[in-house]
C-alpha cells in the first residue's frame, strides 16, 4: 500500500463521517489536508507518496551517483562527455526522447563512453503529470524506442519531468519495466547561474548513497563544465566516490 492509498483510506471515511454528522468544517479540513498531501507528494519526489520512487542508493559506502537531465544537447553534452572521460567518471543521463531522436550519434556517444542513457519522457511536457494512462504510456514508450534505436540498449530507469509523480506514473513505469528514479541532492542549476552556489546547495544535501541531480540540457556549456569540475573537486575533498547509478542501487 502506498502512502497515497493509506492517506486516502484514512481521510475519506473521516470526511464522510464528519459530513454525515453535520461537522462540515471538520470534513473540509480533512479534505484540505489530503489535497495538500497530494500536492506535496506530487512535487517532492523524496516523499515517495505515490509509489516506490528511488531517491537514495545504498549508504554502506561513501558513494554517490551523478545524473544529468534534459539532454542530449549538442551545445553542451559533448564538452561534458569530454570532461567526464578525462576524469574517469561514469554518470547516468536521463534523456528526452525527442532530443535523442534528433541527436542519435550524440546519444550513442553517451553510451559508448560507459554512461547510462535512461528515459526522461519523449516530449518533456510540463503537463506530463496530468497525462492519461494511455498518453503517458505512449510518451514513455516512444522515448524507450528512440533510445533503443540510437544506442541498441533499452532503458531501465525513468525520471519524470520536473520530478512530478502520481499513481499513473508508477503504473505505466511498472508496465514498461521501468524503475522510477528521483534524487536526493539537487543543485537547482536550471535556476541558479553561479556554479559555486549550485555546488554548495548540493553539498548541503550530500550523504552516502546520494543521487545528485544536474542538467546537461539547456545549460550553457561553460557553466556546466565549471559546475561539474567544481562539484567533483568538492566530492574528492569530502572523500566521496562517484559510481554509476546502477552500481549505487545494487
């Protein structure tokens, strides 16, 4: 039973009982609390409100995983790949299916470097979280097909656009054999422009097993490279080892 199911199972009978006994104010408060929980659960992956979202790896070792969203981006991903190669770091890229279809050689390059290329939806629509089951399944399946066509490898992980979830997301992911992955240490690099601030924000959220979220899509290449260099230096100073996402989750 998910936390959503549990909260609904508790809240709805209470609300019905309150309405039936004439305590309309109490019923409204119960429903309001449930709606607030649903909103928070949709927006905060770490709550795992609707299903088993993976936001943390095993913490038995001082290891973290580096993940990048919204690519592949021909303007920034190549320089990132070169940096990661030079430093011997393997990462997980959550690619947008449409971008993979537009840049198949770049997608293949990601995989040839030993990185993971995983599903981040096909369109990356801001409305993904209100898609019907049919539309959501079609979107994720198209992304699966685009990535497999470009790389020969079928993704095993799915990260929802903007991290928003609902019960349909977990249902469709399960149907397609995908594990839903969130993060525990995000840098807000789509909003912040200072590499130092991005790295400091990630550092405050670091702990063994952390899944780190950055973006290679729609990020200026120089800022991306500077941020990743600074982050990797910080991780080395703090004695964290960077491992690939699938290894962190073993």
